[in-house]
C-alpha cells in the first residue's frame, strides 16, 4: 500500500510543477542554445557543416532570445551577450513555435 501512496504523491508533485512552470522552461532541454525561434544542441551548433545555418539564424534574430543553458556551466537559462540569468518572466516569453535541431551523428 505504501508504494501506491508514493506513486500518487509523485504524480501529484509532477502535476503541480507542470502547472506552475512556464511551458518553455519545462519543454527545452539542457545543453542547448536558443537563437530566436531555433533551438540547437551543442553538438549541432559546433558542427562546421551547420555554420551557414547558424549564421542565418543569428542574422535574422531580430528581437528574439539569444540564450543558453549548459549543464555544469550555467545555473539556468543565461543571456549570451550579458551572461545574466534569465528571469522566469523572460523564459515564459520564449517563442511558442521553437524548432529543435539536433546533430544526428552524436549518440547520447
């Protein structure tokens, strides 16, 4: 019976966290860089064959976010230019239509 109670408690905690966390914060994985509405994992970003695509995303950034979240390096989403952590309000303003790009040659 104790296992069932633990499972219920875990589900309730997860539901509570999902309800009160900004959607973008919960959806975007670690070790990624967000450039406008494009999100790149580090392997894709540093692959030289993708340099033109990354440059195009930077050239068309406009007012979009330019931030990164690297496990072991940052303590959350960080602005690229200032190095300051983003607030939850800034993270909540991430675009809803983020396109994810991953390097398929890298095995996780």
